[in-house]
């Protein structure tokens, strides 16, 4: 009887420790504020910024140069939380865990971001810019009237501020 009770207590203790370890690991994961980006998403985002300037940054988990830009953007967003930034990953939303880890690394995990959620990626790219063929990193700078200027490739902070003197 005592052995049976000890076995039950040991099993219960092991279950409690396993749950505690799971909770501790879950708490160390980055926040997942990633939304699906569909064919209408970009027009909805532009409407949210009606009459306001904003920046769009396009990146991918497999794009090493994109990480240089994400680092800069994370620092800029940390310095000014109101900085009007839209971050969109061109990866399929199924890669959201990889994207969440990268965004966390560059202090962007608390921002709402988007990932392509339609397998017809050409339509998604077209919804952003009909003249864009998928090169990354890619940035778009919109003034308050939503006149747009685009840039492909890594931006320095100086060039970024020249294109977007927010």
C-alpha cells in the first residue's frame, strides 16, 4: 500500500514538474503578433494610415541582408514606439515560428506584422506594387498623401532618414 502511494505521489510530482517546465519554456517564446497577409490586406493597411506617412518593410526568413535592415528598424522602433512601420514577411505563414524568432531577435516581436497567407504570391506582391518582382529587402516610403517611393536592397539609417524624414 505504501509503495502504491509513493508511486502515485511520484507520478503526480513528475506531472507537475513537466507542466511547470512547459510553462517556463512557453514564457520564453517570442510574442506572436503575426497576421495573415491576403490580397486585400495592403489596401486595408493604407486605409489605416489615411492622411499619415508610413513605411513598409518587406523581408524573408531566408534573406540575410533583410536582417541588417530588421536590426536597424528594431532600433528605430525602440527609440520611437510611435514610428509608423509596417513589417511584412514574404514567407508563407506556415513559417511563422521562424519569423517570430527573428522578429524577437530584432526587438520587433511586440509589433503587429504580416506574413503572406496566400499561395498565389504574385497576386500578393502585385497588391503592394505592380512593378515589384520579389527582390528583398524592399522598402516603401509613403508620405501623408500616400505618394510612394520604393527602394530595393539594404538601407543605411542615413539613407532611410533621407527617404523618410519622419
